[in-house]
């Protein structure tokens, strides 16, 4: 593919609910533009976009896919993104690389959860709505347009009118050119007379909206009562770029009807990289000037066992050249750029350079991760970090066999590089390695990828809850460790006082020995024994916290005493005293914030109450309700799945650890019984 000047580039992300035909539209666009010679199908696993084995198997998009094509003297960098909630992270990545978001809506299903989410997450970008699948059974353009205008924005204004619907959908009328474009080859024709009333009404609406945003056009419209196609085109480009107007386009991807006019709209009305300045992290403005200082941002990273790491980036300023050195402003590291690529799906075409405004990829960068800025050491430009949603679902991961143990650690590191939403951390209280993502499918597919790409067979399960124990009343205990075995024996006597502390105080050890009844050299051994016993727990093998243990008395033997004897005596005295100090179980309590449509408030509050939650507040926010609550972590481990089921995916939530609280007796009894069975 030849190199294009920045003003001849359009960068467009396809967003929307899962199953609305984003991938099919991208495939149709590639075919209509001549980039491919045969249209692949999602259900057959043959599309250019969905080439990952998991995508082929599941017949859904899991990863963002870069799909450049050429149209009317311009390069269109389309990025097809996943629509399903578990994989939405790649949509955030794609948005960081584009000027325009096209929100794809199915003409039969209308506005769905993912439509609303795509609208919200693309705020600040130029936007368009593509009503797709006009050939589908139950497709209804008028009804879908009403939904779009009511649920998204009144600024959504049609540019196209469909001719026919469902089986009889055969073309579109372009309200700018006032011509009909029929069939797969978009043959020009006169607009059907029976649509004259609808066409005139919608064109008047379009002209009025365009004129409202430009004083010269407003004067021309008031004077003539009409705007020329050239005037509408100029006004549309300004209004779309500023976000004052959202064009509504129509198509059938499977029949390729309307696709050519949609691509023409991308060229005519969507902003080029040169139309707007970008801001660096320090507020400095950058322009898409190939001669300017280099600033390129990584928006996606993939790891491949054969070709290594492939880094996708958008050049915002300057020119990135193959076989050069750049400066990673985030890592403070020099990176060598080897071969650059123009990527289409899984195919890679070498490129000598990428100019400002363009998107491409580079292989085998050593230090660079998603969100990093590549620049020169002299320019030192750093672009704002890409913001991703926080993970809300965790599993404990284990190697399936001993042979997978070493592989697992490496695979987890590499999968987190590839997907910045995924998090890996070791839970110190349970010893488990936790993998966190946006939902069950997200972490399941991550595990499948680790097996396929890196040979690590990993199994996962619900994490253990990191319970703790504490004591509620003061107590004292003594223990004598005595053992005769011939020769030197073992002897140590220890008296401890135990008292509870305020929650969060931790563990204190106090040496109150006077007169040397326990020699100084043995005191650390007593503390060590006490500490080990506290970590083992007395009810559930979970650590005892928030206690003060004082060593108040004891006795040694001049021959038989040793550090080990005092350590054992300290541990046993602690266990005996702890059982007298009324031990209780503590559980982690998390702060939960749920955002959902108002209609679900009652069901959500009822569900939270059933999870032993305390609802702290219910606040209206736009068309949504925000519910703040505190709940036991034990009840919230599958909340991502539960919430999606309760609200048909229309709600989001955040979760964060807050504090520990005593477990109610009836719940504690079950936990203790399960622990005793496990350790029997």
C-alpha cells in the first residue's frame, strides 16, 4: 500500500453491541474497496478481521483488528473492535488511535446495551451511527432511527434513506447528492417517487442542522431556503468534526448494499488527523505534521510464539522510520525500530516509514508496552495514558502439571503485556496467584491463549477468601515444653498474656521478663514461635491479627534449654491462650459502586441485601442510578456474572477492598467446618 499524506488518512473505530455486524461490515468494506477479492463470513471463520483461533471457534470478535483500505484517494484505517463486554478493553485501545467512532446498530435489534456503552466511551471523538443489516427479518429503519435519537442523541441526523426493507432492501438515497444508489455495485439512479415526502423532510432536517453550526451556511440557507451539495458537504465536515452533528448511515453488510456510500461518507465528512491538534501529557499541542517532532503511541500489543511481540502504534506527529532508534518516554529506554509493517488482519506488508496520522506495527520491541509513547530523547514527548476499565472478576490460577509450573509464570507475564486490563498478583494470605479481568470469559480465553501461545496448561477456580482471625477478650496461658531423650533433653517454660487490639493494629510482641527468668537470647525464639502460631490460626488456618502478646514469665534449664525449645513453648502457649480469648473469624469487606438504569434499582438492592451487603446510598446520575454499598468479598466473587444476568448487561460496577469485619456466627460456623474438613 502506498504512503498517504496525513490529510488523506481517516482513522475509524467500529464499535457497538456484539452481533450487530461490525466484522461483516469491515469485510464488506474491504471487498467493495478491492482490498480483498472474496468476502469471508463470521460463521465460517473466514473473515479478515477474526483470524484468532478463539475467534474462529467462538464466532465472535475477541481482539481489535486493524484493516486499512483505499477509497477515493484516501487511506481508511478501520479498526474492528469486540462488542461483548468481557472483551471491551480492545475497544478502548482502538479509540486511542482514531479520530472517529462509528457505532454500528442492527436495524432489527435497535439500540442495545453495547450501543449505549459505545456511545458513552467514545465521548470526545467525532461519531457516526451506522444502521446495519437493513436486509434482516424485522429490520425497521424508522423505528431504529427513533431509538437512536431518543437513547443516544437528537444530534443524530440521517444522511441516507433506505430503499425497501428486509428482503426487499435494494439501495439507498444519499441526502447530500439526492441520488439513489442501487444494489451491490451502487449504480446511480433517480430516487423513488414514493419516498419523496420522507426524503424532503429528512433533507430539510439535515440542512437545518448543518446551517445551525456555521454562520455563512445559515445566511445562505435563510436566503435561498436550500443548500447545495457542496455547501452541505462543507458544513457536515465541520459539524461532524466538532461533534455538533452525528451522521446516521445505512447499509447491509451481507448484501454490500450502501457500503460504498458509507465509505464515501468516511472520506467526505470524517475528520483527518490534520483537522485537530493533539495534546501531550504536559498540555503541549501537537499537529499531524510529518516534519514535526516524533510522537507515536502504542495502542495494542500482541505476543506470538513465532514472530515474537508485535506492537501496534499510531503516529501522532513526525515520521517513524524503519531501521531507526527511538526513545520510550515512559520507560526511559532506547528502542531499536527494525521492520515497520502495514497490517491488515493477520497479513503484514513491510513499510519504510509511517507518517503522522497513520497506523502500523513494529515487531520485537524489547521494553515497550501498551500506552507507551515513542519519541526522540530530545523531544521527550509523552502522550496521555490510555484509560482502561478496572478488572472486576478474579480466579485463582494453577499449573495443570509440574511441567507447567515454570511456563505459567512466563505466560502470565506475557499475557498481561498483551492485555493491559488483565492483572496478576499473589494473594499473600492464601498463597494463591490471582488472575483478574472483566468477566469469566475474559479470564477463560486468557488461559486458552496461554496454552496455545506459550505452552502453559493452566487451570483456574474461584479464589479462596482471605479470612483472618482475631481475639476478643484478654487471656493468659503457660506452657512447658519438656522432653527427655537421653543425653541433652529439651526444656522451656513460657507464660504469655494475650489481649485484643483495635482493628488494623496488627501484631505486637512485648517482652516483660524481669530478673532474667527467660534468658535474653531465648526471647526472639519465643516471639518467632508466637508469630508462627498466629499465622497458622486457631479456627480456620488463617492468620490471627490485631493482638498484643506479652511474654511475662518463664523458666529455663541450664543444660536442656535451647532456642528450639522456647520457640515450641511460645507457639503452644499462644495456641492455648488464643482458645481462651474467644477467637472469631474476620472477613474482607469491599466497597461496591453499581451504575445501572433506574428500572433495575429495586432488583439490585434486593440482590445486594441477599449478599449480606449494607446499602449506603442510592443516587440518581443522568438516566442512571448509582448504588453505593459495602459487602463481604465472599458474596461478591461472582458479582460480575450475577450483575450481567440481573440487568441484561446494562450495569457496570467497581469494587475495592475497604476493611475486615467479624463474620456472623451462622456463616462462620460453615466456614470453620469446611476448613476442618479440608485440613482433616
